[in-house]
């Protein structure tokens, strides 16, 4: 689940609150020969393609609630001002449960933000209510997004949903200040990372810390670990076969990857710095897992770009600061660097012109840059190559955008988000939790394989 990494404590709005955004220029309809939106002017030049939408409303339903909804709401203002349209924003903590109910009752929103491709696939196949992406959206996706993101928003070869925000999963968090003081170098290969871990142990430290407790979603951080290492040991092609269940979940190549992780996370000399022993990984919350980096009771923590939000306010998150991140090194150094990614997607349940215009806007560089500017505290990125890295707020955001825009990288989507829910949001989480608490690789992978739904 792409957004499961967000801190639950930050979600405080009452569910189901609806906010109507009034476009500042909505009543001033452009006249004469102008084809632009209601406000007109040079600032609206990029929005003329959407036409005059004065008096039109677009309903938007999402799991993003206060305070994370504010940057989204602000990012639509230019679209509203320049077209005259109004976006009716509704965020709900019960989004995933309520969206199918609304569809089945004949009351779907115009647009919904889908947090993972697996849910998109289910909605397309089981409801028939999702509209294929219009031509303008397809054109934007072809121009501004990699094939990995286009494929994740497609079902049986048809594009239904453009990516919205994105996550870079393949990061290792560390302290540049601590590394400099100890004379440690950022590892460029997996072997160098293991050698660094051994050096930290020899120096009397614990190299790694981790936490996988996340309430009902406990275990999900280990799914990212396995996906990242599968990419590095088996390669992108085998990874795709595994995610699609073209090879069994307990294939020997998967066991090899999981055992490689065990060399780090089940090694009592390596973990769980500042938190306890190996068993404490299961009881430590995801949010707390990397915090020991700050007091140097651990030195490395594998987690996505969004983990930056979990460090205390005022922490210097920068290239030479208290914490920063480097890309998880490759194991096979002969190929390109594999990068595990995630994203949300924009699905529509109406094909009215104003809805299609809003979809096109959300897939455009204009929206990506407006959203980045509306998120001054950082913590948001997009895989849209039209996003100017100068507009994102933090150094980790900039690093993430640079990685996403580097054509030499090989991107693969979060496997658990692509798998059937019975696996990606259930058996996979359970199995990984059982594994870190003592079950064998063979038993855990066999359990997940036997849980795979027969029709998938």
C-alpha cells in the first residue's frame, strides 16, 4: 500500500468532511476571442487547453485528510482560477471501504485517488465503473512518465489512471555527520555495505535498526525489503514473473533473496541498534525504526523517502546533516541500479468534459509543479519528468526526483501493491512478521504461496 508509510498521528480530520473550493476568477468568464479559462491572463496560458469551465464542479474522493489535504487543495487553485471550475474535495479515513459501496450504490465520485494498483485492478474488473483515461491523459503519461508507472495504471493493456504522487523505496537512511566523524564511506555495492556493517560492529556499534509494527499492516516494511533484494538478486525480469505469480512465491530465487535479508536483519551482531534484539524488530513501530540514527545507536535504516517525516521537527535532513539517505546499493554491479517505487493513481468514474480536463491537469507538469510549491514543508514528489526539482522542498525530495528522472535507473513498482489483496495486504505482511519472529524461510514462503487465490 503506497501511502501506508504516512504517520497515522498526523491524520486528525473528521472523516467525510467535504470542502468546496471557490475559484477566485470563476465568475469572470473570458470573452471575445479568448479560449482560456475564466481568469485569463498570461499566468493562465498553460490552462487554455482546458477551456472555459465556469459553473462546472468536479467531485474528488480520497483517503488524504487533514492536515495532508491542504497542499492538495492549494494545488488546484490555479486550475480553478483559470478555468472557472470548482473542485469539491472529500477526504475520508474509510476511503477504501466506502469507495466500492459508493460505486455499487450508483453514487461514485467523479475522480478518486487510488492508493495502489491492486485496488485499481479490482475496481476495473469487478465494477466496470472506471473510465479509461482520455486521450489528453494518455498523451501526458506517454510524454512525462516511465513505462513502469504507465503499466501500473493500466489494466489488460488499457490505461485507466495516471500516476499522482510517487515514492522512492530504495533508500538507506544514515547520519552524514556520524559517518564523517567515524570515517565511514557511503557504500556503492552490497558487498561494501556488508563490509561497512562489519566495521561498525568491530568499532563497537550496531549497524542496523528496523521496525515493522504498523497496526493491522504490521510486516509491510519487510515486503519492501524483499522486493528490493529480489530486484538485486534475481533481476527485473524474474521480479516481474514473481509479482505476476508466473513463478511460485516460494521459488528458490525468492528464498535466496529472503535469506540474503536474513544475513542482515536476523544477525544479532547487526541489529536492532538502540531498540533491542532481533525480536524487537516486530514490536518496534515503523515510525520509530530509524530514530536511533540520531543518537548513533544505529547507523543505517532501510526505508522510503517518506520516512523523513518521522524525524523530530528541527532535525537537519541534508547531505551534510544529522540524517540523509543513499540509494540501496546493487548486488550485481554489471547492470543498471534497480529502484523500487510506489505511487497513487487518478481514476475517474465520469467522462464529462470538465472531469477529463481535471484528469489531464493532474497528469500535467503544471499540476506537479503547483503541488510541489504547495508543499513547502516537503515530503512529496512525483515521477512526472516535467517536475522541476527546484520546486520540491527538501534535499531528500530533490534526491528522489533526480533518481526518478535518471534514465539509467531501472524502475520497478512495489510488488505487494500489484499483487492480489489476499497476498499483498494480508499473507505477505503476516508471513514477513512470522519470518522475523523465528519461522523459517521455507515455511513462510510456502504459507504465502498456499494463500495465493486460485484465480490469480
